[in-house]
C-alpha cells in the first residue's frame, strides 16, 4: 500500500470513520497470517491472533505516529499478541499441515503434480525443523525467511538494533541447520 494512502486512511480512522480501517486490514492480512502461523504453528490460532491484533491496533490507533509506516507497528502488535498466546499456553507450537490457501512463498509457475508434492514435502520438513528451534529463533526466521522482511523492518518490529537482527538471524539459521541435521536431512 502506498504510504500516502495509508496515512490518509489512518487519519480518517483517527477522525472516527472506522470504515477506512478495512483497506488496511485487507492490505496486511496475508502477511500477518503468515507471521502468526509461523509463530504459532497452527492456522486456527493464527487467524484468531490476527483478528485480535487488528482489534488491538484499531483501539490503539489514536497513539499511532503518522510519520511511521503502519506495517512494522502492526506487526509488532501481532508479534506481541502471538507471544502472549504462547506464554499463556492457549496455543502451543505444533506441526500442522498448512492450509492450501496459505502460501508461504509466491506460487511457482510450474504447477505439475510432482512439483506440488515436492513443495509439500519441503514445507512439512521446514515446519518440523521450526518446531525444534526455540521461540526466538523461530520468530526471526519467520520474519526474514518466510515474510521476506528487511533487517530494518525486523528491527522495528522487534524493537532491537539492526546489528542484533543480523546476529540473531545468524544464530537462528545455525539452529535451523542443526535441527535439519538432527532430522537426517541432506542438503547442498
């Protein structure tokens, strides 16, 4: 979404016109669902977390600084809500087949049955490995590798310096590699 349009929608919401919040929800819903699913490992819990985070964001919109982009601010709210859910044990990270409607990466142009099977097997393997790494490692891997966010965006969401993002990502990748090694995965 264009930053100027985003700011205008938020201004109108702040002025009391809630109908201008829906375009923001539609714009951030797909990436928010990927983030929540990556953190919670369960699509139903992710959908609940996403809905709750949109409500929290709307209720806090009066405090939102229009000079900042909405996305990192919203993702921080969503991330914190997911972490609260994990802490309160309402949701436990568990391997679950990801719904066909939720694509973690853009679809391949090649849609043959063998490619679909390979992607499904790779996705299942990735989820099993993510299940074995710690929450902090899983969180940064989801933000960078599944969400495709840049270091500065991750730094804003996690409220840490960019250098810390690089360090955490380095350690998280090693933890993921160790998890895959432990599963007997052979890779190039």
